[in-house]
């Protein structure tokens, strides 16, 4: 990795004074955010204002989207089951205007959204047509898309019915369609497991009005029941959980997580997180045209820290492979070619009826053991070869969470390979599924240098290595934006916190730029809840880049929803003036 240098960048107070807006009154812009940048970094991030819900660890600030027409920021508050609408004309002091609620809204299929429905996502078109993705109180039931006018004061236009657990919604670039990923998670006991799908809603792109139910088309996965590409993970369905073989096991197993639409508006790309794949959707025909398996990262070649019990930062090679399993994804175009950017969070199926999770040390203790001929490819401090028994010790690989669903020998008697969740990285892919860039071990190396006392900390409790045994810094959210003619990816690290930025103008030569974390680690909220108001941002979830053209202050901004602290924070994206040598 290129040598990195830590530098002190412009402070939040200096920034807000320089652009002529009042310094934020909120306590949750911390006095000394963590800052770490590459040599000659072209830009920096500075937190300038925060809106606080005062709700801890209940997903009170998740997905965020900016509407420039009224300079409003819409924030999904899953704790309250609604969307909070904020005025961000002064981004240093976001102010709540009103709530958008879905309860009682009539749908085109004749249903009425009941009490207990939960908003999962929000999007707004350029003219102000807005849409909420709403999950039914029983999550395995079909959900809704609720439409509204973002220029208004909270009134809704009505709703249409879509698939089960609509998790993320977006508009096509022209605004003539809304596209929603229906995740369709199973019931805890697998008594019901709905089919995953993607719904496409036809819209009048020049008029704010409610679409009809017949304007909804839903793309499913039944055509892949007998022709699934190798490498797409299908496991842990109703047959494994209950012994009942479903008619469409593949369709039930695949769970669409997120949506990004290509610039031409013809194709959507949808991550199937647990399956470690991305679905390609033809928006005109409303059909899934391809499923792209994403493969694994070999941790013998790309190191990571795997133990929370070795009392040290130890980013090393280990005999385990990681599934990419992206959560949020984004896309952009370079010379007419579409590239997909993925935040490789990782996720396990862990339900009452079925769980794939175990630790490496658990293998052989009521579970199939690691095979006798397994080559650890590791040596002890004295130079002797590490045995499987030694490998399974807590200070080595023993604490790492792995899947039981992959790696078994043909006869099922032992594990020939070990697989874990996520790759602790960001990747860039062509639209055909070829990986052209990956951050590798950068996220851990950068945060280790920036935060040596809190490396791989958890979000709810400040600690050292609290997440090394799981998914490390856990990249979850990603958005893409252009500044001064260059394209940047902004990635939220859910656990240790903070936003990490890469210049992705040339996809296969992407470079780290900067990392900022608006977090005071001396405030450990799980241990002392009274510190919530001064802790800063915990658990960044949703990110939205605001271009200089659409910004209320004429310069780029980044909005971030933080699900654990319940805060929504505005960052200024600043160009760093380079000194003459």
C-alpha cells in the first residue's frame, strides 16, 4: 500500500465561517474528528452540522436522500416507522420540518397500509415526486410504495402494492420508472419464505401523480430455477429449515438488497447479498436477464485481522476465503462503459429455523471438524508449522465467524475450506462482472494507522478489536459523486465508523484519498447512555452525495444517516489547495 500521511485539515468551525454560515449548535459535531489522508489528497471532508433524534441503537436515521428543489433532506427513521423531513438550507443547522407517515394510506390494490408498517427507503425525483418503500407489519406479506410530493407538507398521493419486504427504492435517471428491491426475508421459523423480486413502476416523468396498480411489473427469479450460474449460493431455505421442499427454492432463496440503475436507464443492478451475486434487470421487459456470481477473496493473499482475543493489531494472511456479499452498491460511467461499485459488507443467514453461523473453533465440537489433511499454511513464532488444533485457538483463527453452508468435503464429514462473510473492502466491477479494482486490506490498514487504540471497534461500545472476529470495519454504504471533474466513491464503515473516500476516476487505478470519522471514542454509549449527545456519529448507514450545483451553499456536500447514534450529519466536501514545492 502507498505510504500514507496523517495531516490536520481545515476544522469544522473554520469551514462554516469561511462560507458565511453559522457554526452548528449541535454537540454531535465532535470537537476533533479523526482525520487521515493520503499524500497530496485532492479533497477533504468536514462535518459541519448534525440533526439528532436522541434515539440510540434503534435505526432512527438510516437512508437519506436530498431534494434540491426545496433544499430538503429526507431521512428514514425506522425506529418510528416514518421519514423525517429536514430543512438543510443551512447545512450547519439541519432543522426538522415534519414527518412523512404511511399509516392509513390507500393502495391501488384496495388495501390500506396498517399500523406497524415500517418505512425502509426513500427516493425523490428531480421534480419532487417522492416514493417510500414500506414493509408490511408481517414482513413476509407484500409491501407498498407510497408516493408523495416533496414540495408539500407531508400529504401523500397514495400507494401501489409490490413484493415482500421492499428494502430499497430508486428512480431511473429519466424519472420514468421507480425500481424497488423486494428482499423477501423468511419468517424466523421458515414457516413462510416469500420469493425475492424486483418491482418496476411506470411513471409519467413530467408530472407529479400517483401511478396505477397496473403500472407495476415485477421481475422474479423462476427462470433460474434450473439454470443457476455456478458460484451463486443457494442454501438455508425452507427445505433445510423445515424439511418441506418448496416449488421454487431458488426464487425463495434469493434476497434482493439494493438497486442501482445504469446511466442509460435501461438496466438495473441488484445485489443478492447472501447469495454473493448481482442480478441484472432489463427495465423495459421487467425481467432478470443475468445473475452474476462475485466469487471470493483469498485471505492467504489479502490479509485481515481475525481475532478479538490476541490483544494486538495483527493484519495477516490466513487460510480462509471471504465472500464479497455487497450491501449498498452504486454505478457510474467511464467512456461509455458502466462500472458497479460495491461495499462488501457480508451477511449471514441467522434465523430461529436455520443458521449458518459458527466460529472456526466450534468445528469438531458437535459439528464436522476441519479435515485432517487441511493445510494451515501458517507457522508458529518458533518456526514450527501451525497445526489445525493451534489454528483453532482464540488468538489465531478460532474466533472468526464462518459459514457452515460451504466448504464441506463431498461426503460431508469435514471442512476442506473455510469461508467467511464480506471482504472488508470496496470493489469496482464491469457490467459483465469482471472485478477491476478492490481496496484489499486498505480499510483495516488505514483505520489501524488512524485509530490504533480503537482499531476494529464496535459502533455501540468503544473498544479495541471488538469486530476483528466478525466483519472488521464493515463497509456498508456507498455513493458516488463528481468533484472538479473527478469521480469519487464515499464509503461508510458501519462499525468503527467514519467515511473513507477513493478517487475512482480511472476504475482500475483507483486511489485512497481521505478518511474522516466524526466520533469521540472517549464516549462509549453502550456503557454510558448519557454520552449519546456528545459521542458523534455511530453506525453510518445511508449516504447521499450532493453536487455543488444542487447544494444549498454552492459547494459539494455529503449527507450521512447513522443508525446507531440516530444522527444525520452533513459534511462539506472541500478541495485541498496544494502547496507549491
